[in-house]
């Protein structure tokens, strides 16, 4: 996401001020940078940073202690480093003697990779070393989608917490036509088809969501609705390895700057509908119209999800709870990237291919229809 924002701002600066793209990119990098670059710069000095106000977007993706310590030892040669990423980042700002502000933007249920700690790691760090900080937060952080494994009620006894109603973004600015899209996806992911059905009924007229079993029809649906400067594109889970048989190769990495910012005549552009973005490249960003390709990595068994990963020539079970949650969160991310509407493509499967049997996909399509998503011909 950082690269896309930097490149977009650089192009805007280049067009408005007639400076070179090289200089425009240099200027944008001074105030939007990867969090790891900020961290690495702070390792070289114990002085307070020049910044007093720092915004950490996608703060739920900050690394836990185990992942950070391992990275620092193996990649940076720092054998005595013993902090999580949130703990170290707070420590850097805490070097100021008078004041500083950290704004941590948290997406509920958005942790999608090993080592991503979520909101809980920020509170662990505050409880461990920074109890003198004032913590202003949304009143909804105690819900399981945000709190994870922390006990918020216990933390209020030791931390200077200040709940504020206004700190929760209750109306989605991403999906401006559908204030209840996130609620719909929440219920869909959490196996509550009836509540998802009610949410979808409230938004379907202004935010169409449809289902198809034909990728060509999904792409045609996108093209028919995309107008002017609007963007459309195909997305899929990084674990959707058997979508390759449908012409969707999730292992082929995209260049996010080209995918999001280039015009429809560019084969690397999202609008060309050829390259696919996974949850890792599209998290924190959005398109107007999105096709979500749903593979057998997240499938159904009766009323429950079944979690699989494709390795070698076959699907394998995912047994670890955290890995299962990452997979659910990956689909949560994909299903909330559209601003104006979405088509979900579930393959038909192939009886002659044991990795793509129709019975892998049929229950997925049936469940989605049960939530109220109409099947288009």
C-alpha cells in the first residue's frame, strides 16, 4: 500500500508542479514511508525522532515479539533485541520528554500473516512498559474482532484508558454506497447466514453483490459497470492455488503501483483483468468494482468452514487455530475491497481433476446463495 500511495502522490506532484518524477518520489518518501524503514532508522540512534505525531496505518499488522526478535537476529544481526514491533515503536516516540502522539489505525479481523499481532500486542506493550501513556480508543475494541485474546476489562485497571465513541469509523468510507457491507461480511465469515441475509437485503439496491460460476461472466459483469475513472479488478486468496486451472495464478506477483495506477490499456493494470491481486497486495486499498475468485482453500462442510492449503499435488488440512484465522481474515479482506459492487466467482470444479472436484465448490456456492447473494446466468 505504501508504494501505491507514494507513487500516486508523486504523479500528482509531477503534474501540478512540473518537477521530475525522481524529485517527486523523493519528496513523497519523506512523509510516507514503510513502517520497517522507520523502525530501522530508529535502531541507529537513541535520540528522539524528528517526528512527534506518527500515524501507523494497518497497525494490526505490526509483528509480535517472537517474529520481531527472530527477524532482528537473522536479518539485522541484533542478538539482544527483545521487543515486539509495537513495543519498540512506542519506545521510539517515548524518547520525547514532553509530548508525542501515536495514531494507530486498526482494522478488525485483518491479521493475515504469521507474526501479525493485532491490537492485543499494542496493549501488551503499553501494560508492560508504558503505563504513563494516555490511551484514547474506540468503545468497540473489547469485541472479539478487535480485542483478540486480550481482556480489556483487566487492562482498564492498570492503564490510563479513555474510551471515545467518535474513534470508531462506524460508516465505511471505502464502501460509500453500503454502510453495512462490513457487517454483512462479518456475518458471512462467522457462519451466520440469516443475519448476513438481512444485511445484504438492506444494501443490495445500492451495492450489488452477485455470484457466478463462470469467470468470463464475472469479468463481463465488471466491464459493464465500470465507468470513466472508476477501477475494477480481480482478486483471490493467496492460498487459491487451484484457480490456476481457471487462468488465475495467485503465485504471479503483481507490481502494485502498475496494477492500481496504470490505465486500462496497460496489461499490468487491474482494469485489464489479467493479473490478480491477493489479500497481501490489496489490503488497505480498494477498487470501485471487484471480482473475488473463491477457491477450495476455504470450503464448507455442513454449517462450518473447512481450512485447506495446497502443497505439491494435493490439499492438506490446516489444523492450527491461528492459521485458520489468517485464512478467514484473508477472505474478509477480499470481500471488503469494493466501493460500489462485487461479483464472487466460484468455479464449477472438474470431476477429472482430484484437486478441483465439484463437491469442493458446490457447498461454497450454496452457502453464498443462502446469505442472499443471487446467482447470475
